[in-house]
C-alpha cells in the first residue's frame, strides 16, 4: 500500500481549500491509507488555537483537525520556519505536531510514495 503525504498550505479562512484538504485526509484515513499531513506556509495557521472563524463567516475547522487521529492520520508535521514567519511558536499550536526544519522537511517528503500539495 502506498503512503501519502498531504501538504496543506491553505490558511484556515482563505476559502474552501483548507476544509477540502482536511476532508481528503479524513477520507483517505477511513480507507486505511497510510497518511500524514504537513502544515506549511499559511497552512501552519490552521494550528493556531482559539480561532474565531464565525466572525469571517467561515466554518470552524478545529473539529476536523481533532478528528484526524481517529481516522488514522496520526502523523502531523509543521514547518518551524512557517510557524516563525507567522509569529507562532511550537508551544502555541493547538494540535500535537512534529516541528521540522527545512532539511527535515525535505527528508520527510522523500519518505512518502505520493505527495499532494494543496
């Protein structure tokens, strides 16, 4: 069975992209595919705690994020650079995710059979 890494670059409030990425991960996990998610660039903002999407007339994605491990998506990663560029620290993220340097990101991507960037 091939492994899949989903690279999520979508800010949580930038439109439907962020929700669609999570839906893909949840669907793949339901079929027992080995899936991991990497939050990169604005995707790191999805891990910011206490978001208030209703003020932007968006749906809250936190329930989908919390459901990832229940659907077999247990490997979550985030770019240290992406966090720093957005004023976030590894201690401030809402989900347990492995924080990776740029060189560790390259090694991570090489470990997966398929990589999808959204």
